């Protein structure tokens, strides 16, 4: 038996975890044994049943872009166990925790979640919707909260608007399509031709194949463009907008090993005060209020987690390989 602040948890002193000692590709990941984490007074210990895999995990694994190492760790990973998304069961609570009790099913953001147990702040969790499995719930936090912030808070999408979503078939994009449709927008999704039917099934009204079409050819003008994981120039984004339109750069790849896609975000923010269009970006953190805003949409079926494939905990390297393949539709989840 091991004691935790606030409660006693019937668990052994060590656990399985995905580990990385250095930055690199998926081959740096391996399964090992580490101590079960301690929790602070405002934290809970969660027995992880499933953990989501996203591009953020890829960046912390590779240590790229280099600018990100201010957060990831300069020479080696600051947190040797990756992962932030989780769904599971509370097995211990800190002395100051009031929203959760041992035995509660929860989902949200945690610390080093690719493991049997993970510590999480009370303020980054919500009670798991009864209608979702643990696997489905683990696919929600980072991607769905990011999409919610992009569509509602920053993009300010409203009924009747023309909305363009780049990267519509990925984890964030799959939620953004559903959320924009729930807001009453007409949604054009940009993806590969192979994923056209997938994004239309999510609710998109129209799909553009980025390999054969050009969203910025001037034929259409959009009130809101959500650039999720793309790499078009700021000038191309502007060409696709109405005169008073809004472009939200949610993420991006490419752009070199130092800044990655961040250079476009810096450029957009610098230019925005001098043009009629609004050019902006966002940093979405998983917090309880964002998760709870998603709950009625989940309960109503307005958004449904879309899971491409699941992997076992010991298959984390294969999961990250699959993520990098560009073939993923929706989310990847590790199941424990």
C-alpha cells in the first residue's frame, strides 16, 4: 500500500509507463517501470484507462521546433513520460480537492498520461460523460477544447457564415467541422482527396482536395478561416477571406527546425493591426470550464469523437508513427 495526500489508494509503488530519455523519433519511446506519481493538495491521481495522442506529443517527443524546448526541456525531455489527454478513474484525491472523489470517472488533461496512473489538477478535469466510453472520452480534451476555442471564442463563428477549415480531417479539425456546423455555418473542408468522404460524413458541406484544388484561388471568400495544422502563407490566407474576415492560425508544421510553424503566427499577429481583416492565433489549455462547455454538445450528439485507431500502451511508438503518416482520420488513442 502507498499513501497519497488526502486518501489511501490500493496500488503498488510502481507502474508501467512510456518513457523517453532523449529527443528523437518514435524509436526513442520504450515501455518501462517508474514510481506512481505523488499528487499535490489540489490534484487527483487517476488510473488511466485511455490516453489521447496528438501533434503536441509529437513535438515534445522530437523536441521540435527548437523554440519549444523552452517548455519541453533544453537538452533532454523535462517530463520523460509523454502525454496530456486522459480518461480514467480517480483513485486518490488531494486534501483541497472538492469536485471529485475516489471512484469518479473523469476525463481531461493530466501530467505524463502515457502510464497506468497520472496526476492531474482538479481544474483540468471534468466528469466523464456517461454516453462515452473511456476510449472516446480520451479523444476529446486537447483536440475538442482547441476546436471549441477556435470556432467559438476566437473565430466567433455564427449562423450563416462561410467557414473554411484547413486540416479538417485531423484531431482538432474533425471537431472544428462539427462545431462550426452546430453553430449554423456553411463549412468547406480542406483535406486530401482520400479523406473527402470522411469530412463530408462529419458534416462539411463541401470538400476541397488540397492536392488538386486551391482554396485561395479567389472563387470563394470566407468569413472565417481556421488554419489547423496547415502551412499556407499569411498572404494566401488573406486572399481567401472576405474584406472583414477572420483567420485563426491554430497550428502549423514546416517553417524550419527553430520556430516551426510559429513564424506564420508571429507574422499574422504583427500584420493584423494594419489590415481590415483580423489575423490571429490561439493557445488553448485544457481546463474544466472548456470541458464542461463541451458536455451539452456531446450529450446532444452535436459532436462525436472520431477515432481512427487504438493502440496498446506498449505500442506508443507505432501510434506516433501512424500519426506522422498523414493517414489518420480523427484521433488516435492508447488504451490501457
